[in-house]
C-alpha cells in the first residue's frame, strides 16, 4: 500500500497545483509536502504504514500557561467552527495546530481538495483570530 498511497496522493497534489497554476514541490520520499494558502502553511503527511493522511497547519504559539479560557475557546471552536479540522497542541513545542486525519483508503481527489481547502481557510482565519484578545 505504501507506494500506491504515495503515488495516488502525489497525483492528486499535482492536479491540485495544475488547477490553480501553483508551483508545488512534489511529495518528499517520506510523504511530506508544504502548501501555502493565504497566511496558512499546510503540511501534508502521507503515512502509508498507518494508512492515513495528516494535514497540519500551525496557527499559534503555545497557549498561555494555565489559561483555561483560551483552551475552552479552542475546544469550543473545534466543536463548532473548524469544519473537518480540530485544534491540537504539538506534543514537543506546545504550539497550536489545526489538524485533519483521514484514511487514505477510499480518498479521492475531490475529498483531498476539500480537506486542503477547509484546513487552509480555517487556519487562515484562526491564525489571526487567536492573536486578537477574546471578545467580551
């Protein structure tokens, strides 16, 4: 499955770039590519051994220490305002990321395109929104 998943996602990414007249690097041998859309940089990771594709976009540095209101804001937004994406804290840096995890099996081009659009749009919004003080 590894070569098939990498090749299929690579073809989808080539099509994505061609349809938008973008110059994207090919998937690296380890299945990673970074795509800038607006202010968001989406990192796509194809993990054939696990049978998944992971989309990541960093939206903020580590949350303020012991700031329950900030974390509540992230969790609430994950439930109500991020589409297929969800907020997550990077286990090493503590930075705030949006992530989408999807099985590669059955993934078609239209779904990849939709997931890329969703995470990029949401990240583009939230990287600015999280810098602003919360309303109220």
